[in-house]
């Protein structure tokens, strides 16, 4: 049976095509909370949040 992974990346900053991304890390943090605590969320074997300057999780 294959494992299910969720890879979440939230980086605040400016994107040339999208403009300012001011809430990406907050959105990522909230999604982590939902995926790891909400009984109605899909079940993942692993929730991965890469580390970086603004890592969350």
C-alpha cells in the first residue's frame, strides 16, 4: 500500500506574476493544523514542511 504525503510550502514575499504574498506562511500553518487535528480532514501518513527562513510547523 502506498503512503500518502502532504508537502506544504508557505513563503511570504513578492512574486513577479502574483504580486505580494503576505499571508502564505499563515495559510500554511492553518492547513497544517487542519490536516493534523481535524477529524474530517483527509488522512496523510506524513505532513512535511520544509525548513527555511520562514519555516512553519
